[in-house]
């Protein structure tokens, strides 16, 4: 069985130990921007970026899909102002971060 390589970035934090395919995007001590989730596609993976808030239907708003982990994180950081504006006018994220230990 092949094991996927562990992906790391200073702004992408696993939401819990040994999390597979899900990261919280957070720059320093600022409030989180959103989540990054890997998704299998033919021949590999893509990475979906979601805002750290909830839409009218109660879901996390999808923002962008990137072909690599690093490009997904970079896209979110580059669009910080637009993402934070969306978060400000949306329902708050009900999940506690960091999760209770």
C-alpha cells in the first residue's frame, strides 16, 4: 500500500493530530481564513479552499480549487481581504478552534 506524502505549510494546520486531507488555513495569530480539503480526482488530487464561516444553507462556502497543496494555501493568503470580507458578512463558523483537548 502506498502512503501519501505528508503535506506541510506554515499557514496550513491539521485540525487534529494525524488528520488526513484537511487543514485549517491561518496566518499567524489572525482569525482563520478557512479550510483546505484534498479530494481525489483521476490521476491524483486537487485541493479545495473553503471559507471559515457558514453560508445561508449552513455549509462552508467553497472558494477555489487548486492543483497543488501549496498553490491552494498561496491562493487563500493572496485573497485574504476578499475572504475576510465574505466571513464578515456570513454566519460565523460554529466549530471551536482549536478543538478541546
